[in-house]
């Protein structure tokens, strides 16, 4: 009996040691190439910091190739193909209409400010509605605002000019806004815009920031950029893990991830802002013009954007959220954060 007790005690000690040595592992899918802004400036540095801080108890692994195309990032997490991922919020328009607030035209300050403002807006207005019911939301990050690029000698400086244009645009809100101006829009994903722009199929393109314009190799065709107050569009992204994986993690791992996510994750968007500053210097050095949109054009753009804002407010009102208050809070927070307050 005594020997049995000793064996049982030894087995218990081994089990405890094994549990202490066991690492939590998360398979986190990254669909963007390593040099793309979301990877290089935000997600991969965030994962590196988590792995360094979690040495011995938490490891986050990234597949060598994406496990699914961009729109299916949440699907592969809910289906157990990956434990975590991030996704462009426009792909969540039906699943999580709430966070489309950050995609509204003419609401952008900076990437960092927008991402932090979105997190605070989520916490204040959306979290109680549990819009990410299928996953555990870790945070957001954002891109700088996208503007208007002319491939012609004349810059885009009047609303009348848009009626005679064929313009490439990201689909969704910016395309709707441009159509409201009477523009012939050629919508599509950014990864396919080069063939359209390079062949001269369009006269202009819209809604990418300058860093991405160079990344997608289309800045070379632009002769000028018209800067719109609040921007034409700004991309934002959600970062999440599956509920099953989150619940299986040790409390120590969950605490570490939480401590480096939320607003801290959003703040990483600053790297994207810095890349745009460098891209603007390059654009000017190539002899290309950057001009501010004239007041009459700004007024016309605001009028074209208003139906987009109103439709989103109506949609989230139906979900039990005060859409107007959420939109106003998001915009005021973004401006306040960008101003350093």
C-alpha cells in the first residue's frame, strides 16, 4: 500500500511537471505576403512580441502559405482549420455590420487613430451585442486613408470632372459614393487593379493610400493625387481566435495575449502611417502633384457620402445600436486621438 502511494505521488508530480512544461500553441493564418503592410508592420511584429513574451508557455505559429483566400479567414477559424486569423472588415459586412463604421467615406484621421477609435467604439457601443459571436475578438488595425488619383494631365479638382471619368475603385462604400457623383466605376479587388490601370482602361483610381499604390505597382501611372478631407476610404481589419482555442489556453496565455492586443494592437497601425509619409515624399520626388480638394469638390463629395452614412446608421439602428451616436463617437475619437489628445 505504501509503495502504491509512492507511485501515485510520483505520477502526480510527473503530471504536474508535464502540465507546467506544456506549451499553448496557436496556428495563426496570415493571408497577406510577408512584405505587405498588414504583415510587415502589424501582424508579424505582434506575433513576434507574443512569442518572445510567452517563451516557454505560448507559441504562435504562422503557416508558410495562407490556408484560405482573404474573404474566408473567419470561416477557417470557425471550422477549425486555423486557430486564429485577421480579416478585412469589408468581408464582414453581413456578419458584423457594426464595424463597417470604420469604412465610412470621409471619416478617417490616421491609421493609428482610426484603429484605436474603432476599438473604443466597439467597446462602448457594439460589444454588448456580441457581434463576433463565433470567435473571440482580439483587436483591430487600420490602413491610412485612400484618396483620388488622376492618370490624366489634369488633376481631379471639380465634381463635374467625375461625370466624364471612368474610375477604378474598391467595391462597396467608395464605389457607391462615386456612383452618386455620376462616375462610371470599375470596381474590383486591389490585387487585380494593376491590369486595369496599366492598360489605360480607366482615367483615374480611387481609395488606396499612397503606400499601397506603390505596393500594388499603380502609383507609376498616376500624375497627381487629390487629398480629400477624411479620405475617400480607409481599410480596417479584425483580429480573432476561435472560442474553442481561447477556452483551451491557460489563463497565463490568455492574459498575455489580452495585454498585447486591444488598443496596443491598434497602435501598431502607426507603422502604416509612417509608410505613407515615405510614399508621399517619393511621389513628390517623381515630379507628381499632391493637391487638396477644393471646397466645392469637398461639398459635392460630402453630399455623395451622406446616403452611405445614413444607410449604415439605419442598419445598425435595427440591430439595437444607436448608429448616429456610434458614428459621431467614432469620428470624434479618431480626430481627438490623431491630435494627440
